[in-house]
């Protein structure tokens, strides 16, 4: 894939989603209207992962609006719709790809990565993944998050590498933590340190230092890195993102 717009070695740190009521008094001042949350968030972080798109894919005009409203240099990653990933399990993806590409075009220079999260019950199917990645325009950066253990195979990583698609590195309860970089960029989702409950807990300073070391290694290899904290409960994602950013001296 063509990643000419990326800047090697850059680290982008943010959260998965931004509009949470329980982030009041953590990120947002009391009484801040929901419509103003994104602007407030974007004044403090340089990237965010849109998760609501998984449940309901936004209209083209929404992407055009984000392009206008987000500040220069801000990057938006977007989670692919469940109709594509969980409903059809990537089968016959052309209609969804056309819609995604149209919206990706509207997002312009604010676009980052399309996150394709596959369901836990979707076992390895190299041919289907290959077909999807081949059909996806090469100007759309994509990361694939596998939730079924059968995908953990050298042939799958090689397939991703051929297409310049990033293996989504994960941390979270019941999820394999495989430190594989299959693209010019690394996509890291931190779902929380709790070993029993996904999205639970807050990362300790030692855990964040460990991840900071891994990120520096990827940086040294010339990778661009996108990091999103998904442990939103209690505002942990916000605090962890700020702490990791401070450890790395990232913007």
C-alpha cells in the first residue's frame, strides 16, 4: 500500500472513542455539551479512534465535517462497520468498500487507519482475507484485529505484509499479545491490564514503561505508531494515554 503521507518514527497516542459521560471531571469540564467534546479532546490529543462507526457507519457528510472541524495534524482512525466484519465476515465486501472509500476520500488529510476487527468466532480464512485486502484501495491504511487464535500463523503475517496491512497488536483479557509489525506502521490497541475483564483496569507505571520501550523499538525500526487506549471506564484511558505520552515525550 502507498503510505507516502506518513512520517516514519512518529508516535500518535489517543483513546478509542471520545464521547463518554464518565469522562466528565477527567477530560471534560462539568456541563460541557456533548457536541463540544471532540473539539475539547482534539485540543489535548493528536489522534482518536472512532468506534461508533462499528455500530452505525456515519454519512459522507460527517466525514467531511470532521475534516473541516479537526485541527491541522489531527488524525482520525475509524473502526470498520460490523455489517462488513461481523455480519458478512468480509464476504463480498465490494459494496462496503465503495462506501468506506468514498468516506475516506471526504476525510482527506485527517485520515489515519481503518481498523478491521474480526469477530471471535471467525476462524482463519486466508482466501477471504486476501480477497478483501486486494479489493481495498491501496491508499487506505488498514489494520486487522484478529480475535480467533487460528489466525496466529506465519502465513497470515506474510499475507498482511504483502498488502502492507498492519497486524493489530493487542493488550487485554483473553487476547494474545503478539508483537508483530507487518506494515510501515504499527497499530496498537490497549484494552486494559485486567486479566479477567476486557476493557478493565488502569495500566501501572511499570506496564506503561514496558510499552514505551516497545514503541521506541518500533520507532528505531522506522515505523509510524498509532496507540489507542480502550479502557475507558473511570477515565483510565485518558490518564494512561497522557502518562504514556509523557514517558515518550510525544506530542
